[in-house]
C-alpha cells in the first residue's frame, strides 16, 4: 500500500469507531468544525454531547474508514443518530426508525479519491438494517449527495433581522426590542420542555392520522425531549466557553397554551434559531398565524437582550409566513423580514432505505430541531 494514499476499496475497512478512533476523528474534523471553540473545548463538547439521552445507548454511533492493518490512520469519518419517525402512507400511519448523519469528514490526505462516497455507501448498508430512512444536511450544495442517490429538499429560511440599534445590544443601556402584546406570551424554562415535547408528539401523531390519502408518503421526525434538550446542552456549553450568559428562556408559549416554539441561541452565527413550532390543530389558520406572530415577537425580545441580530426559522409554512409578515407590519422601523432559500448550506437530503426512490415524499415539519 506504499504511502497509504493509493488505496482501493478492498484495502479499506469500514467499522464502528473505537474510543481511540473517535478521538482521532475529532482531531481531524475539529480543524473544520471546531471554530470558534479551541480544539480542546471542541473535544470536550463532543464528549459531553455523546453522553446525552439522544446519543447514549447506541443513539449516536461513530463510523470510520481506515486502511486495513492501520486502525490509527483515519481516512474518513461520520456519526449517525437513530431517531423515531412517523410515516403516513397508503392510508396508514406507523412509528418507525430513521437516521440522521452528521460530521461527514474526509482526512485531507485522502480527498478527491472517492472516500466520502465509499463511506456513505457502506454506511447506508449498515443503517438500512435498522431504519426506514436516512437524512443529512449538506454544506456543499445539492449536487454531490444527489449523485449518491439522495433527494435534496428545499431549505427556505425566514429571517427577522433587528434593525439598528436593536440588533447590536452590546451596551445594556442601548434600547431593546419591545413586544407589542407582552401579556399574550410567556417564556419557557428548561424544566417545561419534556412535558411539552410529549404533548407536541401527540399533536403531530393526531395530524398524521388525519392526513387524507393523497398518494404521497409523509414523514416527520418526532420532536422528542431528548432531541430538543440535546440542542440546549450544546448551546449552554457554547455560552460558557464563549463567555456568554447562560440562557434562561428556551422558547415561548402563547397565553392559551395551544401554540409554542422552542429555540436555541446560536452564538456562532449571532442569531436566535427557532427549533420548532408546535400547535394544536384546533385553530383557524388566521388565529394560528397571529399566535406565531406573538411568539416571534417574544423571540425578537430574547435575541435583542442577548445581542443577537436576528431570528431565523427553517421552511416556514403558511402560518409561519403570515406570522412573520405580521411582525414586519407591526414593527416596520425595527424589523426587516426576508424569506429566502439556502442554496449551498444546510440542505436537507433524504433517502429511503432499500434503494427505494420516490418523488412523492413530503417531509413534514422540516425544522431545525431535526438537525444534529
């Protein structure tokens, strides 16, 4: 094998990473993924996340390629999370398993040799033994993973930007964004998340059972507390290492308790990211949109208080779009609302197990909570 850079597929081992290989992989991909953390802090964060409910007991598994006989030399690596999904198809609804793949990385010494494609093909064979679908979020556009058999979905983004001086509140004496109807919403605390996630999952299941047969396969990842709390642990770690105040508010809920949102403080991007919108279906579209407007205003208050310049939400539906426009109409001098599409990063890619291909898949509630 010479200098170990001229390898064929038969020379390469695909395996679940040992603890030592996991550490080597973090050292390699940390050069790309760690910023703004130091490498040592990045290792600490990944170790902490591996101990959370979402990742424990096989919830997250780590995978590597390495040359046969050289397990210390990592060619490529990634990780996969096993999560519950709902599928509505052919008039029936079932709960199943799906996988989310993250941190796909090739050692720079082995790039442009098809190693990432080899990793993904072998990984897919492995994951199909225990799941009906796999997703990932591409930061290299749509083309690469489409050629490997994935279906790229749009990632529309609604951005509510705070206009100066509200979006740069470094000096706490500067004015902050003010809610037009503060009594219509209250903030959510960490301890409320588990019960709300259980209720959210019930609402989602009810909605799936009420979907009319339409010839499409509808799929959604269940909004479990393990998934949402994983994001909270991650943002708390980042806050500590970046000398930010630990967030106390994890979302907001309408005064009638029928609509709420979870969010995370994205210190790296300088924004408050809406993880998910949960709603009781027993509301008119207009009323649901107005409740979302109220909750988005609460999110903007939170963003302003922490010096974050904007609030963002993935793939807004009709109610989210109307609610966002409602914010813009009420706060024309302090908020700019833009709906755009991400073309080169965080592109949701989906693949059914068993090579099944269909253009008739509806990925419901494709919000940021599903990203890992």
